């Protein structure tokens, strides 16, 4: 088989990767990162003193009280990943996590742009193209159609 045909067939094989599979992993991996981060902020069922101290001393977000910021971040890092993995309100959950990613990039860890860029691309796939067929959103859409 000539090389151009092999290249064309390989590309055609790549194009057969279903969006549902790509979207599932684009939802799963950022959700795991944010869930794990949220877990580090808890002490049992409460936001830890350590998390509040981090928001007060290291993160230093402008315009928001560190105690409130720690609580909101912990809540968002638990609720939004669950929604994302389930594929429920996926685009909005991804948008929330993309907003958090932007805040982290701009105000907390500006040198971690490569990592944040990977998260952002995954989340943008979900926002722009939807969560795919392996999502409650797809099931609901089919039921409503």
C-alpha cells in the first residue's frame, strides 16, 4: 500500500473516533482534577482552616473575603465535577470550571499556563460541542424530542 493511501486511511480512522468518547474524557479528567482539589479543602464536612489560610495568605484573590472564597471554591469543586461527570447541565458546569481555571491562572498560579491550558481546552470542547451521547443531557434531550 502506497504511503499516501496509508496516511489517508489512518486519518479516516482518526475521524471515526466518536465525539461521545472524546467528550466523556474531556468531562472526566478536568472533573477529577477539581474534585481532588476540593477534597483538599475539607476537614470532614467542613472547609478546613488550612484552606482558609491558603486563600488568606497564598491565593489572595481580590474583591472577595478569603473565608467566603474558600467556601465557594470548595462547593464549586464538588458540585461542578459531579455535574460534569454525570453530563448534567454539562455546558454550564464546564463554564463554571473554566471560570475557576481563569481565576486560578490570572490570580493564583500565573506560571502554570500550560496545565491550565489543557484544562481549558477540555472544558471548551464540552462548552462548544456538548457533552456527547454518554451524558444525562443527551438522555434528557432525547426524551424531550
